[in-house]
């Protein structure tokens, strides 16, 4: 079978795949993107976009964020976060104002149906060949890279080959299954439910996102993310192993909290569920796992890069896609695609940037098992500016690692500074 060739082939056109495509196009590298769905298409998610998302979008094109914040009917800027403890105490933490952003928000919310289509449209460049309704059936190693077979609705099999393959088709995609010889959730994976509601009361006037550690949903967390047009993304997340062990029914736990928890039940008195309640797996990672090999890189959910504590994965997906494109350019220039070269330039660099964050988040995730400790942290946060800044930095891309390595940080927390 004759095979069309491109230096890089990307499987998956979600945030990780599109990010890789955008940055490959910026460097003038021709590539093919294979996507099994047809855009616009939905993706089950919490619909929250952190400062890391904004950072990558600015790097891709400074005008992208201007477009996003000009579309108030599709994207909602968010200016802070509310945390509540099992004892119903809560704290509102505003995100910092950054001068060079000209008072723009450091995050936003939007339905993934809209955001992913926004990115998809930006990926249409002369350097990118995006093929939708392309179901990949086989990925085979050859002497110079990979040959990928796929078919479209007519079932005709088509082959493409590449020097470097970027797998960005999610945790259960064929890339991870073939390239890593596994197709199961990591032991540290979480599961979540998403529901869309209208008329949720008492949303913050500057659109703070909310994470609630309610006694009805422990050892999980409940979220309320305001969306444009009066909508809200409501959901629950929990460690998959714990949910299985304790035989937790997430749907029942979420609806029970909505109906009985004194902190939120009145806010849902007139709320209306506008869609089905959907569930999905969150491939989290708290260790330095292998995410590359000879002639391939994994990005986004395929690399299990979702934050274990917040459940946010879009920022890391976009960042990993950006880095994958940078590494692709280095590989093409050096004509090196071996596992050692890619590990040094991709795995090591990525984990240097986000590895400590993932480990910190895994530690914080474990705190959910101790309600009294969550109560202590929220109570302490009301008094300690240092702790408030730490929580805020988890969503605004500040350098958490540098802060936590300072002995003075822990002293400031203890003495309520």
C-alpha cells in the first residue's frame, strides 16, 4: 500500500493535538492531524481553563485571548476561586492582577464544545492537513518512523507515514494502547461527573470558580463553575480506586449534596438540569512516567497529565502539545528521533516544569481523606496570605515549587502571615 508521508503525524485534535499543530505551523513544519470525530464535537469536562491555558494561548498568538475575552456569550472570564471545607467554612481567593496582561482575567470558563472548536479553527493553516472522521486502526513501526492506517466513513483504508508520531488521542486512544502497550486507567486515576444547570443562585459577581469539599461527597470534591449565558457546570470528582473500594455511586452522591447540603441546597432551589449527567475518567499522574520512545511522543490525556487535586488537564495538555512541537522541530533539525534524544528534550523538560506540581497535587488529594485536616486548611487560609497565594498559584501558573522550597513559607503559614 502506498503511504502519504509527513514529517509529523498527530493523532487527536483535542487541546494537546491542536496545540502541537499550532506550534508546528508557527515553525513551518508540515504535518497531518487525524481526528476520529467531526467538529464541532463535545468533550466531557469541568470546562475550567487555568492560567496555564492562557499562557500557552498567548505563546501561540497574542490575539487569541483578545478574541476569547471579546466573546462574552461563549467565554466567561474568571477572577478567583472559592474553597469550602466539610464544616461549611469557605474562603474566596481572588487571582492576582498582572500588569502586563492589562487587567485581563487569568482564567476563564467555556463549554468544551465551543473552546475545542475555537482551537480547531485556528489550526487550519497551510502547514496542517486535518483529516476528520479518521479512525486509526493500526500503528506500525518501520525503519524511519511509523506507518498509520486509518479509514473514513467509506471504510477505505488509507496509510500515512511519518518520522515522528505525536499521540494526543486521550487515555483510551489507540496511541497509548499501541505505543505504551496499555489501555487502562492509571492506579492514580480519578473519575468525574459533569452536569449543566441553569438558574444556580449566588454565583460570584466576578465569576469565581468553586471547589467544595462537602461531607456528602468526601473523599471527593464538588465543583460549581459559572458559564456564559447563566449556565453552570456542576460536577463531582473522586479517586477511582477509592470510589470502587467504597462502592460509591457518584451520581447519587452529587444529587444528595445538591438536595441536602446546607451550604449549597438553597442555591439549587430553582435550578434546572439542562442535559444528561455524563461521567468520564481523568487520567492523573503523580510520578515521572515514560511518555516518549523511538519516533513518538505522548501528549495531554494520552500522557496522563491531569492534575490529581484540581482535576484540571487542559493547561497541561496545551503545554505538552506546545513542547511536543518544539521537540519535533529539534528532532527534524538534528535528524534524531531515538528514545534517548526524545526523553532528554521532552520527558525531562516537561516533568521539570510540571512534575513537582503533580506530586504536590497528589499529596493534597490525599488530604481529602481527612475532613478535619481540610477544615484546618480552609480555616488557616482565612488567616494566612501565604497559604492563599499557594492555593491561587495552582490555578494561575505561578511558581508553586519555588514557594514551597522556602522554609519561611511554612513559618508564615503557622503564624498566619
